[in-house]
């Protein structure tokens, strides 16, 4: 068996193991370990295991991961999500489809402090879904709005997915964060337009929620002070080059803690729970990264990334065809697996191809994160759909999945624009730099 074929078989075996429910990190590490041992010898394979894993997880940039996770957990525990939704509802709730628009806005705001799609959907959904039920919204549509808007958590910085991607391709995490801002805001506006058009047709003017008073609106802004300050300091500090992403994460976590204590929303029990959740989530992600290091070594030994890049270059396929195949591949993979392991496995393979075609790896990072968002709300896996389903036991999965396709359409339009406009991400980066 040729090295390239062995590498392909190894990738397929790893994907099959994950699809059947095996631990993601163990599946990648086991396949990588067996593959390396077969090609370079068992002794060499085992001797290289510890240094390979250590070199990946000892990366200084990885320290930013638990810091941003901690910031999001602290804001969640101190009621930041509830205050964001309350403010969005006060200012937008009386518009056509206002509660759904407010849900999108609240998800976008919470995404900027959580970095997690699941946390964003679960936090905002807890407040938004009961409100939309009382207002008479179809709950399939309401659930789809929460699930789709929650995916903004992996696009709008600070994104855990961008952190992992930046480490994999050795790109600046700060630049990746900046690159995700404009696409994230454009996507949020696209979602708002979709729900406004759908709800304008569905509800008459007399069925809109009553407008909040001026006093209620102004009072709701008080709940935005802490999130706005936190986002401004953390993201603005990175933009201005005042501090690094790691320093930004530390400042953000400390700021979230101080704000929570000032509001008397964080006691010892809550802080203990936050630290436990942060440690558990960080450990899971770092364990996956460790397993990916072993698999990446195996792929390097089999030279799959370089052979595939050379084959595509020799085939003289048009760039748009190659990109279309990559997009379709990520969409299909996202439908059957969680996006993080898909990115970890495939990025080392596709990154050389993207570079050879003259595209920027930051552009590619934004592209695959958006495709990952689509995977989080499409069947059969659709992890964010299942998060919402737990909050809406009376709504069928089929109804939820049928209701998300307009949101997927917004994502695919942005993907098409990015492919057609090669310098799209670079353009937005220049606006902030």
C-alpha cells in the first residue's frame, strides 16, 4: 500500500470511529499512532508520541483558550445574557418580527463575550423562546432563529474555533479575530432581514408586541454597560496593538469577574462552578488538540497534503471548481460530524492547496468557520438544533430542521461572495488595522 493511500485510509478510519461515537481525541491519536508505527517503526512511533503532543499543547498561543472560555462563563453566570436580551427586546421588540430580531441581536452580542455557539444558543434561548411563545411565534421558526443565531458564537470574536485554527496553521489569532467581525455583523444583519421578511408576512400590525416606554429603553441600556466595556477593552485593545490576545483574554476574564462581583451576582458557589466548567471545557479541547498532533504527524509521514496539492495543480482544474469541491466537502462533513474535529483533520490537508492557489489562510479560516456554522444547524447532526430541541420538547426535529434553511441560505450567500471576491477578508482587515 502506498503512503498516500495509507494516509487516506487512516483519515477515513478516524472519521468512521468518530461517527460511530468514539472519543474524538482518542480516535485521532489511535489512528495516528498506529499509522506512524507502521511506517517508521513501533519504537520510533512510541518515542515520538510524548514530544509530538507536548510541542502542540505547549504552544503559548493556546493559553488564550481557557481565558476566553472563563470570560464567557463568568458573564453567563452573572446574568450577562439575560441583560443583553432584555435590552434588545426593549429597543426592537415592537418591530415586525421584533422578538426574533432582538434574539439575533442578543446572540450577536453574547457571541462577542462567549466564543461558543452552543453557549450562545443555550443562554439566549432560555430567555427568548418563552417570550416568542407568549407572542404567538411558530415555535419551529423561533427555535431555528435561536439555533442559527447561536452559531455566530464561532464567528464573532473571541471565537474558540479561530483560536484552534490559528494554532493549526500558525496564523495570528488576533488577525483571525479581526477578520471575523465584519462577516459576523453582516451575517447577523442578514438573519435580521430574513426574520423581518418572514414575520411581516406572517403577522398583522395589530399582533406586534407593544413598544417599550422611553424609560424602559433607557433603563435597559444599564445592562449593556459591562458587556460593552468588556468588548470594547478586549477587542479594542487587540485592534490598537495595546495587548496581545493572551493579555486580552486575561483582562477580559478579570473584568468579567469584577463586574459580576460588583453586581453581587457571583458568590463562591457560582465562581466554583464557573472554574469547574472552564477547566472541563478547556481540557476537552486541549485533549482534542493533543490527539490531532499525532494524526497530523501521520499525515505528514504519508505526504497526503503535499501529494494532493501537487495533484490538483497538475490537473489544471479552475480554481472555482477546486473551491467548490472543498466547500461541498465541508458542508457534507459538517452534516455528519461536529465541525471542530473536521477542521482539525482537514486543515493540514487543504491549507497547502489554498496557499498554492494564492489565497490567504485567514480568508480560508473565515470561510470554513462559516461552513462550520451551516453544519451546526443542518441534519442529521445539527448540534445547535439539538440544544434548542432540549428547550422545546414539544417541537419535532423535522420542524426545526425545515425552518433553518433560510438561515443556511444567508451563510451560503456570504460564502459565495467570499469565493467571488478573493480580497474580501483582506479588505475588512485593512479597515481595522
